[in-house]
């Protein structure tokens, strides 16, 4: 049976990562980043490999030519091998943004951000899956920037972007420390949920907690707004309970002061393990000169994303909202 392009690439990434992992005795995800780098550079970069391992790797690499594959095939296959690696080394905050959600955010970025060239920031870039999904689906000239504190995740993100030929600028740092970047036109983020342990750093934020640890997701929103141009858009994947916590009144106030709510798209609860972990896409616009709120915010309860008929109906409703509200 002939393998699909994604299956062919998955097999290539997985086989070669396993060979490197075995030979160099390090984690599967580190080996995966290395094999991706080898493929991108067109050379085997690990000096310490035995002659036999070099031969095995060369043989597998020579069987596949990446130029024959689409960016989406490369991204999906790479995402699947990363997920495999994450299952072996479970870290709860390393959840990957589902493909369908990434595509939906890409669609919203395409519709809201009007200029043909713009700057895009993902302050919680992780393995780069969300940012590359958006880059693959938005047909505009985008300068992308990603920040990530975890050094293995950012290496995977860097390789991910390289394999898909996306020139993304990556910063390996705590995204809530000062960011030395020029203001951007749009921000996308699957917000990291939980408490931020660095209370001293949180002191610099308006959304810091009055006592105890501050919510990281609140600080990420504030940091994103700070680095967005007036009139720029922000697309956040948020927990449904975002506005129900004890720190929510501060967030309400901050949004009222700095932002316009353009839309809230509630994702189907069937996508999540339980109701408590369900999420929505929140679309905000930074206030600025000539920035007007929509006649009414786009409020959508999304059906199952796998139901084409139901999704078509909703997309038609969203398109109508754009015509009526944005002109």
C-alpha cells in the first residue's frame, strides 16, 4: 500500500531520529531537531557518529527529497513526530495547537489584517506549529517573530520553519522579560495557562496580581498589547473561563482601556477532554486613531470542525459579519 506524503515524511523523521537517539543517547525530541537540521542543511552535522550510523542515515535521507512535498505535508508530518516525542516525555504545558484551530486563526488573520505586508508575533511559539500553520494559510508577505523560553521547543520551531522555507526570527527567552523587537501589526498566541512564578518581573505589569502569583496568560495579553501597533490585531486562544477568575476584573478593565473586542469564537467542546479545558478564539484590536469598534462583535459558537456542511454555514455567517461590520 502506497504511503501518503505525510506518512512518508513521518517515517523519514521518525526513523532517522531513532537512529540518532540510539547512537547519541539523548532525547527523541533533541534527535528530531538534529535530523531536521541535517535535512535542511543537506549534510549530516553530528561529528561523533560511527561509520555504520552515517551510512544508515545517508541511505534514509537519500530516499526522500523535501522539494517534492508541500509545506503543509512537511508541517503535519513534523507535528506528528513531535507529538510522538512529547508523549514519551509528557509536559502538560507543551500542548500543540490543533490543526483545525491553527487554520481557523489563519483565516481570521487573513480577513482582519488588511495590509499586504505585515509583521506578526507569536510570544508563545512552542514548536512553531501555530505560526507555520498561519504562514501556510495567509497569502501575504509576513515577517514573523517567535519567542519561547524552552530551548528544545525553540530548536524544533527553528527547524520546523526552515524545513518549510519560512524566514521566522526566533528569540530563546522568557517572553515576559523585555522583548527587543519593533512593534508588530498582529499577534497570534495559544496562551500558556497558569501562574507566572517570577513575582519580581510581574511587578512591571499592570495585570499583576494584588497578592500571590499573577496569571501568566494575563501577562502574555498585556505584553502582546505593548508590542502591537495602534490599530493592530491580536488573536488569542483562551480558556473559556478567562473572564471568570478572581483576577478577571483587572483584565476587563485593561481590555476596556486599551482594546476593542472584535470577536469571540467558541470552539466545540467535543475538541477537548472536558468542559473545563474548552477554549475559544478571542480577537482583539488595539485602540488607535481612526479605530472604530464594529457595529457588534462577532460572536460565534463553532460546530464540529469536521462537519463541512455546518462549517460552511458558519463561515458564510462570518463573511456576512465582515461585510456588515467592516464594510
